[in-house]
């Protein structure tokens, strides 16, 4: 290469390098002269927030803390002419408030909201509030907003403008806060349930909690199985909606007007009724259900598996011990033959059983204690509600009495032979004429049956 050619290449390279340096310098000057976009977060304390109000053209919704249950939230809204309320999922309420509190606003010098789509009002515990107005249009992934702050007296303390990410608009304006509703149907603790009524397949049962435990008051009156009924209450208060159906449906579609089951739960202050309709899908894995509360109606779908163990047959809730009494409350035991004549009466005095003014011998003493245990402590293997005309021939009767010989309970006694051997049948006649049957083949029960057979079968003059 000649010296002339080399000089020409050096001159060209220098010219190009200088141009590049000049361009970069101009870019740096332009970047330094361009003002950085300022921003700020909405900035409120979710822990001091007591309410959130969502306003659109067609609806007003309010989320507020439940004053009776700290940490719990309630959603209020109107539908038609009725006002409704429902418990919110606490995690969704907290998440929504945190999202608002930490949202960053790209500030603007002027109000960019030209067509209002909706607004959110955040209410603080001290009485101050923040109002966020959203524009109907978005561009570049951002939505214009106008933010106003007011003190407890309602006097405006600040007003600023800007844009937020469109995802915030999408989360609060087109979407209802009803999406935050808790799926739990009965918002009541298991321990607060006072009464339960079930009706299904032509059967019905009413259960009431008393100071001494649960009782059945419909269609029969008898003491209930506390464990079984408490488990029922737990199942009912745990029922979860699969979906909420907010659009009106034809009653013929839901089956609510001709229900397959009805559940009524009462607490200390209010009661709710769940009406089970027809299936909500092809395979029947979900059914329609309507919950009627003092604050309105809600149509939901329920998974049928949640209802599988529910029954309205009274037999399922009768206590498995024949008598609800404490053994210490029984001061006298009378055993009558099938003719109604007394064969034996034992009275308790100073911790001992007395028969005809003499202390009972060890055989009778142990038998009486065993009888009291079978009636008041031991659980029968089988409990059935029988019609009044069910033929069972008793071998005798047992009466449990107070110290003043006031009758506490009266039972008919019979023995039955099965493939497993002998079993003791204990029957109590109800005011309806029906009988409750307790059957047991436990050793204590069979031994008691043998002793009662001997005592009740004695001849009397």
C-alpha cells in the first residue's frame, strides 16, 4: 500500500470517529436536558383502613370491617330493590388494600381524566379519606386518574393527577368486589349454632341446643346424640359455595321452587335457610342452592359431595344411651313384671342400695349398678324409631326415680336372639305413640338382660 493510500484511510477513519463522538455527545446532552418523570405511591396504611367504596355507573359496593369480628370484612351491595351483604375473604380484602396502598402514580401537571369510568373511596380509621377517580380510556398500558384527599371533616387537603398501570383499573372498576366474597355459606361458628332443621326426601327433623345438650323436638321429643349433632353442625357451617350465580335464572332451571332438601340454621341473633335445588351440571357433581339470610338472597352452586352425609331421618340423631340422666341423679330403681306389678325396688341411701329396708347383697348391688350403667353410660349398637304398632313383647319394665319417687324415665325391656347371640332391647314409648329402640349385645347389656329376666319373671302373690 502506498503512503498516499494510507493517508487517505487515516483521514476517513478520523472523520468517521469524530462524527460518532459528536452524535454521542448530542445524545448525552439531550438525555441530561430531558426531565425525569416524577411519581409517588398512593400511600395509605391498610391497617388503619376501615372501608373501601366502589362506585360505577350501575353499582355501588362497600367493603367494611365487621365491628363484631376484628380482621373480618363484609361486602354490601344492592341488587334490584334489595340490599345484600356477604362476608369477604380476609386475604382478598387485605390484598386489595395493599395493592391500592402501594400503587405508583406517574404524576401529571393537569387533570387527565376526561370521561369518568368509576371511582374508589378509601376510608381511614381517623375519618380521613382518599378518592381515586379513573378515566374510561387507557393508552400505553396506563389509565389516567384523579386523586383527592380529605380530612375527617370532609375538607379537601390535596388534589393531584397522573396515570396508573391499567391493571389497577382492571382489578377495581370492571370487576366487582363481589368476587371477594367468602365461599363459606353459614357465617357462624359451630359453637354458636342454636337450632338446626333438616328436610329431605319426605323426612324432617328439628334439633335444638339446650343447657344440658342437644334434643330432638320434631317429629319426636327425645334427647339427642350430642356428638352426632355437633358433627352435623360442623358439616353445615363448613359448607362452601362452588360458584355464585348473580345473573337471574329461571326457577325451572334451578329447581329452588321444588327443592330436594332444605336446611335451616339458627344462631343467637339470626337464622338462615339453604334451599337445595336441582343439579347444576350434566354429571350432577354440583347442585343449585339458594341461601336466604336476613340481608338478602344468594344463588350458588354446591358440590354434591358436601351433602352426601346429611340425613333428615330422626333415628340418626337419637342418643345412643337410653337415658340422659347422670347416675347420681337416680335415687331409686323399680323393676316391674310384664303385668305391671312391682318385683323389686331399690333405693339408694348413703351410697348403698337398699332393698326392703335392708342393704342389697353383692349380687343385686352389682346388678343394679350394671343396669344403671347400661341405661345412662353405655352406648347401644343400634338405635331405631319404631311405629306404635311394632310388635315387641316386653319381659318387664324399669323405672328410674328421684328420691321422692318421682319418675324420671321408664323403659320396657326385652331380649332378642341374633346370629351373634343374645341382645338386650330397651324401649321407650314417646308421646306420639312411637317407640325408640336401643339394642346392645355387649357383655354388660346381656348380663343385665339375664338378671332382669329373672327379677321381672318372679311370681308375686
